[in-house]
């Protein structure tokens, strides 16, 4: 454990941020999984929710901008593939 007052504060701040980021990442992954698991009728509303979670996580700095783009690209590809197969 840190001895210096500023280092102690930093440890507390880091712990708080890690919890916040973990929750945000969990929401993101849940939204992506829900999109994958939903039937075709509700795909449009679920993809919008997944995109929203991805954008929110990117804006907060939880994920890198390229990671956000990759997530969205994969979802779009799956949506296009599902639409073509119907």
C-alpha cells in the first residue's frame, strides 16, 4: 500500500474507475449478446441499443475508438448477412 497521501488518493480513484469501467463494459457485452440472441423481428431495435452502448463506452473512454468501430462493424456484417438470408 502507498505511504504518500497523493498515492493513497490515486489508488482510491483507480479502484473507483475500475469498478465504473467494469460495469460499463458489462453493459456493452450484454447488449451485444442480446442482439445476437434475439429473433429477426426485433433485430433493428436491439442493434440500435447495442450501437448506443458501444458509443457510450467509447465516449467514456472504456474502450478504444478502433475497438468500438470493430464491434459496430461486426454487428453490421451480421445484420446484413441475416437480412440477405431471409
